[in-house]
């Protein structure tokens, strides 16, 4: 019999969903970073793309979130994370790719608080029984690429560019504190000049390949019981 496939859950926002900055529609599955990740990892892995446009880390969105739930709950990642993990369990590894929407001016959050919110999500995953054998899944934290040239989203994301450049540093600190995997998307890709927030297809490809390499390393380490995941060296 073959080896059981490992399940990787990618929990993110519109960039995980595959928002195309040129059309505002969804990129084809094979062009999204999650699709590239699946292709790179191959048949031994099952990649679940769980992206939602506008999803935050732990905050209710009083503007966009009310469409789906009273009080703005519908965009709050923390409210959906555990039900999502239960739905797909056993999950071997969770890729957390959130934080861009927390930069919206309506939330008035510093970069450090957004990173701390990601730390809360990591803690939720670490405490859940939805991994293999009733244990917890591994976690790979993905820091967002810095916000670029803002166009249509300029008012909504006022002040986001400066904050976003600090996020890699703070995200890394949260990952190191918890001994989980970490990748800084800002060292791998850039956002599109079309809107400053989303990725174009070539950047999705780069990110998917980088995440695949990190996932393989983590899963090999996990199988070999060789300690915590490696951290990419500082640039």
C-alpha cells in the first residue's frame, strides 16, 4: 500500500483565493500559489486552498463582514479557523497567510499587533486536536509581501505601505517565539502595481514554489523527529 497523503491547509485571504489584480476575477486554479504548491508537492500531498476575500486575523470587520454574519463576524479568520480545521482533519500542516486586510485604515492597527494576532492563530492551531492521531498540525507562518503602489484601494489602505514593510520582522519574531515554520513573502515576491495589494500570476508561481520547499523541509523534519523547523537566514 502507498503512503498516506499529507494534508496541507492554506488559510488566507484574497491572495490565497487567487484574486487577479488585472480583472478582479479569480485566477485559474493552476496559476494560484496554492495550485502551484499542489503541483510542486505532487500526489503525496493534498493541498486545500482556504482563501476568503477580506479575511482578517482576529478582527470583526464592521463594513465588509456584516454581509455574512451579524456584527461583522464573517471576515474574522479566528472565528472560522477551528471549524475549518475540524472540517478537513486530519491536517498535517497549516499555512497561515493573513494580515494584509488588517492593514485597512478602519482597523488602525500597528504592524506589531497584526503579528501578535497571527501568534494567537498559531496558538489556536497548536492547541487543537485536528492533526494526525488527534495531535495538532504543524504551522508555517507566511508574512505578507509589502503593500505596493496603491490605486483603487488607496483610501481603504491609507498608511498601509509603511506598516507593511515592518511586518516581516514582527511575523518572524512570533514564529521564532513559537518554534513554527516561517517564510517572508516580501523576500520572494512583490505585489502588483495595478493595485498594490494582490499578486500577478508569475509571483504566485514564485511563492508556490517557495512554500513547497518549506513544506517539504518541515514534513521531512517531522517524520525524522529532528526538532523544530528551520528558519531562512536573514537577507
